[in-house]
C-alpha cells in the first residue's frame, strides 16, 4: 500500500490532506470531528488580534455557481476572519493539538501590518504547541479595506517585511498564504522567499461578484438591497490555482520552496494534480463545506489506489513530477500534429461536435453523409484544436490521434517531421529573421 505520510517543512501528518483556514476549522468541535474523519491536518480559522470580536454580516454571506445538475462549482463568501474570542481559540487549539499529536495544527493569523502587533500575538500562538503559522495575506474583502489580508498580499515589500518579523519572533515554521488577486504570482512568492518564509500556500479566494439579482438589481449575496464583492473558491478556481502553483514551482528564484496547494480540491485526482505540479500537500475548504468531513475518506483511498496502480510508493514519487513539463508557449513542438477521431460505436449522433466545428472552428466534421446523419472528421480540414472533444457529451467518444512521423498531414500536404521544432526557430518569427 502506498505511503501517504507527509512531511511539510518538518510538520508531519499522516496524509497530505489538510483543511484550509475557514469555517470547517473555526472551533474545536469541528476540528476534532475532522480529525476523527481522517484529515491529516488543519489550518485553524484565521485569528486576529486581541480586542472586541470581529463583526460579520447577519444575513447571507455565501453565493454560488452551479452546474446544470445543481452540483456546486464555485462558492463566494463575504465572511471575515474568526469572530470568536482570541483566548477561547488559543485554549481550544492547545487542547486539540494535545489530543491529536500526530495531526498537523497550523494557526492562521491576520493582524495589522505593524511589528508590535505581530510581536504580541506570536508567543501566544507558540504557547499552544501548534506546529506552525500561516500568514493570511489573502482575504479579498472586509479585512483588506482595513489594511490587512490582500491589502498586504498585493504589495511584495509588505509581504517580505511581515514575513521577516514573524521569522524573527517565532521558532514556528512560517507559511505565507498568497492572494490570487494580483497580476503575477511570482512576485509575492519571491517576496515571501526573501523574507525567509518556510513555505507558501495558495490560493486564497478570488475577488468576485458571483451573480446579480435581476429583480432587485443587487449583487448576491444580497444584504438589504446591496451586495459587496466577495471571495470565490471551489472547483471553478482550480485551474487558476494550478497555474499559480506551477508558476512558483518552476520560477528559478523560488524553485524548491515548499508549496501547500489550495483551490478547488474535491477529489483525490485534484490533489494528485497539485502534487504533480509541485505542491508538497493540499488544503481543502469548499469540498468539506459542500460534502462534509467524510469526503477525505475518498480522497485518501483514491490517492492510495492510484499510487498503488502506478507503482508510486510515497508522495515524493509524485511531488513535482509534472513541473518540468510546464513550459512557455514558444517552446511547444510545432512539428507535433494530431487529428480528431470519432468512435462511431460510441457516438450518439447529437451533432454538437459538428455545430462547434462548423460555426467556430474549421468546418472539419460532417453532419450528413450519403443522406444519413453521420459525424465524421474531415482530415483535410482538421487543425487538431480539440474543441469537438471538449463539447462532446460522451467521454472518450472523440479522441485526438497524433500523426506518426513520416505520414502526410492531409491538411497541409506536408510530411510530419520527427524533429522537435518550436516558435523560437520558426521562419515566420520576426525575431528569427532579425537575428539572421
Ligand atoms: C467561507 C469561507 C471563509 C474563509 N475564511 C478564510 C480565513 O479566515 N482565512 C483564510 O486564510 N482563508 C479563508 N478562506 C479561504 C480558504 O481557506 C481557501 O483558501 C479557499 O476557499 C480556496 O480553497 P477551496 O477552493 O478548497 O475552497 C475562506 C473560504 C471560505 C469559503
Ligand atoms: S479538432 Fe477542431 S478542427 Fe478538428 S474536428 Fe475537432 S473541432 Fe474541428
Ligand atoms: S458530439 Fe460526440 S456524440 Fe455528439 S455527434 Fe459528435 S461525436 Fe457524436
């Protein structure tokens, strides 16, 4: 059986599935049941500094996007950091860590961007016996207007400065949680690295308006006729998160810095993809909020089964395996040629592929042949774009088949070459001409 045990910046957990800082981790009652269900660790719901409790709205704080089957695809929220008393949280963290010593206990923190504020809170957290801290530089609403959360995460100099303070005032590993609401994720990651962060985690939520009520003309979730931008997460944000994880993993300035992957992890496969792109473990929020804590059982058994089937003995056999295969567009092999192919036995003759290719691609799929409804790829026209594969409702009915070297591409009339050739050396590239 594959070994799922995880060592993330020296923090050990029985598996790589941690609950992200959010409502599932905001009290001992939740975290204990999460650990019973099998979660390897938690990042406790973000704590703020001592003082009057945080005030949340008293109406709806969530909005959502659904698929046609009402499956939740994206979740939007306008809630803030914990609204529970700092000392109650700290007491509970200490007790839960004592009761569950083999699980990772990370404490998420967000205090004002002042050295004294960080200096004050860090010893209090250290005293709980927690394994590490995560700096919440990501929250896109509510706290950012007060100069915290993404207001810090969008300024690399602040990230570096606060990370340095934390490294100076605690022995605990420091994980810097990054906001995706930024142009180029490599800059905040580099700043965290420069400040001495042990790791980064990403992504926090994406700034969003999830929908508008067309009767009241208010953004949703609606509070007395008004709405505010919130933070978007769940399956819909996974592609954004995967790309950002890969960007950091392959950036020479941050290569090797541990990454905790977050964003839309719902199945073992999502987790495996994050690991393959360079994440050392994953964190989960929306899937637990949608399906409950027990969803981790399927994540664990699914990952184990896949690793066993593929002969991966430990997570290290998977982590970062896809990173070298992420490249820039100009290095893709332009001599690689593929054509769509339709499995006639699987085809239900719905016609979607024909309409998509006919109206928006290359008019390369028939609809009627010899007076019969028949869908077949016209190789002379197919550019191999993959659109038909993506719109076909039958999985694996249309596949992309590479042409072997030496065969003739009926569209161009040219032989497929074996040698790799990319845009940087292509004769149509103006910079190639300029260099000659
Ligand atoms: C209701 C809600 C509250 C959240 N609160 C926090 C928080 O207090 N601190 C934090 O760092 N992230 C917070 N997050 C963000 C999550 O930790 C996570 O980064 C994000 O939801 C992406 O993961 P997911 O797609 O698995 O949900 C919150 C998310 C949700 C949905
Ligand atoms: S791959 Fe693109 S061009 Fe080829 S048949 Fe499909 S949609 Fe048309
Ligand atoms: S979309 Fe798929 S199922 Fe529908 S006609 Fe095309 S190949 Fe057949």
